[in-house]
């Protein structure tokens, strides 16, 4: 996991960290846009939405609307919530298609019961684990968020959070408050053996007995490394999930192409050069 000295949530509150200068990166940095889009694509895949049906989705921590752009491309309607006015200003300048709302997720989601068909969130949930004010209690703020989110979602749908957990205790804090609010589900870990490509997705269900999706890269995972973590009372350790990066390798490319084929999207035919390493361009 990332070193604490590099974590943005340790530098200040999100509405302070994501100022005008930082917000501009989300409309000008092509690498940042690419990563955000990839994580959004994976989050929507984990939502397991009905095929060919436009859904009404919530994007928590929507920022400049990059995730919303992908939702729009997929034919969905969405509402975005963010605490940073600078990020929302960028979203307005980009003329995103979703509705935007300024709000603190730790104060709860102000929507009617059963409003949304699903929820995604990219790189936002870990911010609730920090007390930026004396009045802030991370467990209480997490519970307030999860309980109001649970109410705003239709029964039988999902909420998927891509996050950067700092340690196993933080994961336990998050999942315990989610369960207390009524959610079931667990953690899906993509490429658990990779120090660079590894991604954590908290996949939660609102009712029913949903089957936890399988993490990507499982065919190359060591048996001692779990890429699915079901909610339980046991402590979950993730700090040993390191190894060679699988991102951009042949297996990563082939698996992504297969996923897109299952989604009915056009995919280039496989060749003997598929997965060939390319030189970086500067």
C-alpha cells in the first residue's frame, strides 16, 4: 500500500487539497484521465447492471466528472456528489451530462429512498477515515454515509468503491460500518500479486445473496493470496500482496479484450504481437 507520506488525505481536508490547481490536472493530465476511466470501467462492470438498459446511478466523489463521462458513454444517467467546489467548477466547464451536487459524504446522502439503481465511487472513500475537524468521528461519519446511501439505493442493486486502503485496520473500520448499515458483500482485489496494477474494490449489495465477483489476475495469483475477501469477523491482511506488475502485460491485455467481448463491444483480433511491450513515449 502507498506510503503515508504520499497520501493526499494526510495533507489536509479534501476541499482544501482539491483546489483550483489540483482540479486542473483532472482535465489536462492525460495519464490521470486514462487511469480514472479504467477504474470507472471496472467499477461499472462490478455493478453488474442489466444489459442494454439505461440506469440511474450515483457517483460519490465525482470530482471533475471523468467517471461520469464513462457513465454517459455507457448510456446511463447519473448524479455526482463532491465536496470540492474547484472540482465541480471543472466539471461544469467540461459540460458533463450528469447533475452535480456540492456535499460532504460524511454528512450523508440527501436522496429519497430507492432513488438509484447503483453507486460508484473512485478514490474517495478513504477520506472518511480521517478526522479533519475536532467534531469529526470517522466511525460515525462512515456509518452516516453508508446508512443514508443504503436507503437511497434500490433493493438488490450494488455499490462499488475503488479505494486506496492505508492498512488492514482501515479496511476493517470501513467494512464494519458498511455491514452495520445493512450492506453485505466484500472486497474484490484485482491483480493482488502486483505492486502497481493492484486495485481494491469494495463491492456491496443491498439485500439478497449476491455472489462476490472474482478479482482480475486470478490465473496468475499465488494460492496464498486471496483476491476475494468476504465480510467476516476476522482481520484481513493485505500488506503482503506484492509482486511483479501484470499491468500492460499479455495476460492483462487478453483478459481485458475478453471482458469487452462479453460486453458485446468491438475488439481487435488477437495477433502474435498481442501484449508486446512498447517503449514509453516522452
